[in-house]
C-alpha cells in the first residue's frame, strides 16, 4: 500500500473540524504535521511572543484572532507570513484600567498604527477588522485599512479614542463597508457624520454604531437620513445635543430595523410617534432613559406591524393603560420595563402582559 500524498491528506483534513482531532492528526508524522499546517484556516493566539515560532507553519490562514496585548512587530510578522488573511479579530478583552497598568509596569507598547498599517499592506484581502479597545490605533492605521483593503465590509473601532474625522474621511470613500462601529470615539463630530452621509459608503452602510460619541449634534444626525440602506443605528448616550430635530430626521430612515436611542434625554414623544409611523420595518427599539417619553409616544407602537423588541427601562412616565395598548402589537415578543415599576404594576396586569409577550425587568 503506497503512502498518501499531500493532496489526499488535504482532502481528508477537510472533513476534520474538531481542533483536538486536527492536533492528533498533526502528531502522526512530519508529513501530516506539514499538511495540517498548510490547510489550517483559523487560529487563536494566546501567547503572541510565540508567533515567530509557530506561525510560519500556517501560511494559508484566513482568520486570525488575538484578544490579548500584542505588539506592532508581532503583527508585522503576521502580515509577512499570512498574506491571505480575511478576518482579523484584535478586540481586546481586558479593561482599560488593566491596559494602563500594563503600560506603567512593563513598558509594553500595545499594537498601534505601525502594526495595523503593515497588515493593511500585507493582507489586502481583509474583509473584517475588529480593533475594539486598542487605544494606540489612530487615524493613520484606519486610513491605511480604508485605502488598501478594497474588500473591507466590517470595521470595529469601538473605544479607539484617537480616531477622529480625518479617519472618517477615508472611510467615507469606501464602497464596500457595511458595518461600522465608532462607539466612544469621542473625537468624531458632525463633520464626520456629513462624510458618512455623502460619501460612497452611504450606498453600502447597513449598521452604524455612534454610541457615546458626545460631540455630535442634531446637525450631524439629521444628515444620516441620506444613508439609504441603513438597517441598524445606535445613538445611545450621545448627549443632550440630540433632540427631536435629529430624532425626526432618523424617523425618515424607512429601512431601519434596529434603533438604540438610550439616554437621549431630550428626545420626546414627537420622535417616538414619528418612528412608529414611518419606520415600518423596525424590529427593535431601545428607549432606555429617555425621560421625556411618555405613554403617548409608546402607544403609537400598538398597531406597528413588525416590532418585536421594546426597551423602556428607566422610562417612568408610562402607566398600565399605556402598556395594555402597546402589547396589542401582534409582532411584539419582548418588552423590557424598569425594575422600579415592578412593585407598582399589579400582578394581574403583569400576567396580562405576559400573555402577549415576554416581560423583562431591568
């Protein structure tokens, strides 16, 4: 019986999905070790310092994940070794406090512009890049990604607080990005929103997260209505400069399916009623902490045709009669109320609501 060739072994490995089984496969002999490495498509790195040792065995990786601290030289090595990468997940799991402590105690410099730019140059097929909490990532890195990665569809820059409107200008020229996360990127202003609303990206963007971007105002938010296919929008905690003027503009986005307006304290029933009437595809809306919203606005969802998830936590101007009307929405599956109201809503009413949808307390 002749020995199996590399091609035959590769075909066998296509049916081996369990990582432990693949590891056992690679331990049979040097040939099987080599073939397993050549056919490996995904890797999760826990110890970046070992990257120069093990990574050359996996030149055909498509998915690279490292949710730990990693340096620019490490990523420069990745860029040279794995040019076919399509997904890069560097979302950091550690807290910012742990991050700062590491900087102070060890002098370690986490990944920043140089490492990300090297990946943009060396891995042009990148389609999904997640960089949440990487505090050293700034405009140069983002501009490199936007210009060099023509297939980029998802970009997560949540809490990359050095990113500002200059990076947004480069992103606005992209005609491929569909998911964009700017959570807590507090340097972004109305100018950045104007770029998103008028650039090529306005034709492709489906999900936009602007939560905690507290420099934006009604002027910028009103321009978002020009993003023609936007399905998900998160404006939670963007501050008091967003009022019903911006809210009414958002209500003109008829393509919206998910909307988070949490803690926008200057939005009122005017906005909520307009959203209920105009956003006919809406599936989920979060009104947490919208103090000016009352039962008058909430009742407008009573005849909505697609709403499934309604969050009213920290909304105290809603009474039992209002709830009895809103649960008539036949598509409603879940409603979230403030836990402080639990003792004030009689148990028979809670039971009544539960007949129509799941009742949650927050």
